[in-house]
C-alpha cells in the first residue's frame, strides 16, 4: 500500500496542535496578528507564495498583517475546510531531495462569496485593513482586452452595475469597498495589490476599477484614480493542484490530517513596485524585491517562463506528455525549449545588468525537470485565449519589429490552435477549459483539420489576435508552415524537425 492510500489521521491541524509541530513552523515564536490584508482568490498560489512571505515578514519585523482569504466562486467547501483547521495548512515543498512541510499561520479568516458578503464588506471597511491583494487569474478582472476597461458586455459586470451594493465581480467588489472607505470619517483607502500574471497588473487593475466606477459615479472614479495605490508586481513559483499525495505527506510528517495542503517547488520570487501609502509588511526583509519599476522582471518572467510553459503545455497535450518534468526529460523537447529561450525570447528583453538571462534560462530548465513536482500540462493549458497575447504574441511582435525569425514561437501558437481540436495526436481526448471554449472549439471543428482553414478561423478571434498581427503576411506564412508541420508530423515530429 502506497503512502498516498494509507488512512489519514483523524485529528486535523489546529492552533492547539502547534506546540507539537515546532519543527514544521517557520519559528516557534508567534503573536496572533490582527487582520491587515484581505486577499481575493484564496487559491493554492497565494497560500504557497504571498501568505508565506507575509508570515515571514511578520516574524522578521512584526505588524498586524494577518490575512482574510476570500473565495469568489461560492466555494464554501474550501472555506469550511480551512476554517475547520483554524486557517492552518501545510506547504509541501517538493524538491529533488524530497518533501518538506511547513505549517503556515498567517491566514486568520476565510470567507466565501456570495454567502459571506456582509462579513466581507465589514472586513473591507475596517481601517485596520490596509492592503487588498488578488490572485484571481486574468479572467477575474472582467477586462475588455481591446480597451483595457471593464467589459460592459460581461453579464456579471452588468449585474454589478445594476446591483452596486451586492457585487459579485472583482471590479464591483473593489468599487463598493472603496466607496465605503471614501465615505468613512477618516476617508482612508486601502492599497490594491494585484499578484496575477497580467502585464502591468497594477495599472491594468486600476483601469478596470476606475472604468467600472465611472459607470456609477464619476466623482468616485476620480477619487480612486487619485487616492488609491495600485502597485504592480511580478510573482513566480510553480504551484500545482493539490493531490492525495500531499495529504499523505503531511499526515506522515506531522501526524495530523490536513485536507487543504499546497504543493510547490523550492524556488520563489516576488518583485513589487514599492507604493504603499498606508504601509506594508516587511516583505523586503524576507527575500522579496521592492523596486521602482517591475516591468523588466515582469517581461522576463512572462516571456521566458510563462511563454515556454505554454509552449510545453500545448505541445505536450498533443504529443502525450502528461507533466512538465516528463516533457522536458525528452531530449528533443528540451533542446527546443532551450533554443527558444536563447535565440527567440531572450533577445527581446532589456533587463538590469545584474539580471543574468542565460542563468535564468538554465534555472528554468532545472525547475521544469524537478521530478517531484508533477505539474500537469493540462493545468497550464487552461485559459489559453487570455494567456497567448502576453506570453507568446507580444514576443512574436517584438521579433517582427526587430526583423528576426520566430519559427519556434510560431510552433507554440500553432500548437495552441491545434490543441483546440480537443484530442492528442494518438486520439486521446481532453477537455478545453477556456472562457471562449465553445467558440474556439467550434471554429477549430469547422476547419476539419485543414491548416489554412484553422489559421484563418482562429486569427479572426480579436480577443486573442489583433488585426495588425493577424494580417501580417510573414506571420501568416510562418504560422501556416507550423500548422502544416503539426498536421503532417504530429507534435513530436514537429519538435524533431525544428532541432
């Protein structure tokens, strides 16, 4: 019987159990903080990244920066599981040398929308809350990709505009909470901190919120634009979905049951624009980089890591690799990704002299090869219509502007297009998880596998491809060649052909 199938302990994690878990705590010393951060989107990434940094910062320099986590999709199960453990959970760091479990204490409260809406808005109105952070993925911003404003055609946005005191969306919730803060006696806003993989995420969120607010109250929108800080960030840590293996690892090491542990890799990075008018945790004391401009770091991560992650995911879904470590273990795939980063992506980046791009490349390849992580390609392949523009298409545009080739980048885009047929080269079927899934799969099906028809149909999707790139003759020719290569040779054959 494997450890993942052994019975789990009956007693779950609790604060009363902490004295017995000293070796699995960041420090035995802990003073319960008051809540100073509300985090929207209490998923695995936040719990393995920002929450861990925040606990370390409080241990290093004190402060009331306890976290209230919020699920936005009505996930009362996650709320109940975390609160049954009094906010505690294990971070299972998996590296080549094995797994290490750390019990995190910074999460003080978990709420679920819409069930806990009154409690959430009471918390957001509390002047002790000085930061509202987010990891809601790009689709959670309800953003019109063409204008950057809030998407007025989104039914959830329409609901919030009609019911501004009972919002469900991120821009609706933030606007309602900021209105309450403006109208309070002290009139002090909180800082809004995006931690999503979105280009210029702070500025993007600011535009969405201000454009939403402007639909309701021009004066409020103007106040938000002037008074509320929206610093940008770059975050990095590979955090897969939780499996029973993590629950078994926690039970084995701790002797307690944890229903919501989080797996992650050893590496982590957080670069933050240092604009916090009402204060922040001492994140810089525990490894985060506080900078004036996040952009160079953001672009390096979006293009080098996220771009190659998507490339790996779509080629792997077609070629039959289930996880990133299995894909990168294939010599031809590894060589493709190494060359893609070296010859097509890195030359598009302008980074500080202290940033070693080729060293970053090598570190990424080592992270991808981590055999303990088992990061599922299907998870990375989700929401491609929103990921493609910043991860791959912007890099292609930069290569076009420089007059340089981009055959491997084009293969990545072609792999996404082909992926939309919903089956691998060997016929194995998989689900397409994307906000535009119905439309995209219908377009892919209408092409009946013919490369030119597939290209013409999908290049017309303006949410993904702007008209300039879609109509660029050289791009179309390069993309068509890649689609034809995938059709004739399959993903593994196409990878081999580009060696």
